[in-house]
C-alpha cells in the first residue's frame, strides 16, 4: 500500500514535468512503460524525449528498432538514433558504433 502511494505520487510528479516538456520525465516514463510491458507507450514517451534531445532516449530507441519488439525492425532508424545518442555523449551508443 505504501509503495503504491509512492508510485502514484511519482506518476503525478512525472506528469507535471511532462506537461512542462521535460525530456528526462518523458524518458523516465518511457522506461516505466517498458518495464510494465507497454511497448507502445514506451515508444511514444521515448520518441518525445528523443525529439527533446535526450541521449538516453535515442539509445533506447536504437535498441527498440534493433530488436523489433513491439515496433518494426528498422536498421536505418536504429543507426540514426544510435548516432544521435553517441553525438550527445551516451557511452553505450559510442561503444556500439
């Protein structure tokens, strides 16, 4: 019960930050959706975070396009997001290039 209240409070805070176009909030919500198995929701939030310049979101999108789980595999989009993540300084993306 306590953990549920904590999660609900966190969701409220994320939604406030999302309304303010905070890329980190979009990224975090994307991770939560992914962990809950909501790939479509994760993709939506990650895409918005990437559009706002979040390097981690670009990296996660590259992995999603590589794996093709819940979205269609797309090597061109995978490379685009991997390169954007690397340019923005994501160490995993730099390693994988």
